C-alpha cells in the first residue's frame, strides 16, 4: 500500500454567520506505473482530510473529484499570445471568467465565427489550433457534453483533435462525467492556458 500525506493551509473567509474556509483546488499527480498489462479503467483511491479538533465540530469538508482531461502540455515559461496577431479572440477580455457558462459560450461563438468566416483551409495550422480552442471553450460552456442539453455548432467544425477526442473517450458510457461543474471548468481552464502557451511557442520558438 502506498501512502502519501501533506499539510495544506486553507484560507479563512468571513461569512455572515461566522468564519468559514475558502475552497481548495487540489491536483494529484502520479509517478510510476504498474507491471500488469491489464489494468481497470478506473482505480479507486481513498482520500481523507483531517481538520484540527477545535474546528472539526463546526466545519465539514466536501470532496469532489474530476479526472484530468488529458496529458498536460509541458511549458518552459509563461508566454503571452497577445503578441501574436493570428488569433483575434486573444487576449481574452478582462470580463472573462472561466467559472461561468456565459464567458465560455461567448468565447466559443467568437472562435467559431472566426474559423468559419476567416479560415478557409481546414488543414491549416490556424484551423487546427482554432479547433482545439473552440472545443475547449464549447465544453467549458457545457461541461456535461455530450450529455444534457447543448446548442448546435457549425458542422464544418468536426469533432476531431486532441482535446475533444480525449473528452469523448473519457465520457464513454451512458452517464455524465463525474465531478462538479466548477472543478471540470478549472481543469479545462488550466489546459486552455497550457494550449495558449504551446501554440505561441510553436509559432515563435524564441519564446520557449
């Protein structure tokens, strides 16, 4: 049995009925692999949280889990895609909030309009990168896709590419993806930022 423990400091926040604790976004990464060539699609993990005794009678943690959406892109340093003009939907407006449906939906519509109206070669890098950005934004707006209700998109934008392929594969079966909407969006936002950096590094290798 492998056991790993750590201590995390949770920030407190004043509420009308007393002091509470802010939510934490926790990422867990795994090193190594099993020797077996046959592995189950999911491995159960036991996660526990210990709250100091003086607070435990008043505060109860609620754990929510969502799988990471794919292999994260390794980035050498932070880069700013605003310096490259190929993608008119960047930089994102100051009002963009990755936690809301509306922000993701507006971004998906903007990317779709640009792809359909300005990028005519569906094999070009602009189209292929744009399609990755589109699907991240679209699913950010509809985190339970392909389940539930969601608006149609232009059929010219195919369900191909790294992100949406990983997403639909992970969503296989008859049940929506596990995990809260907020946690799923947080994962998408992290990968979205990584894709921005990766695209700019590819377009301008000097930023790597």
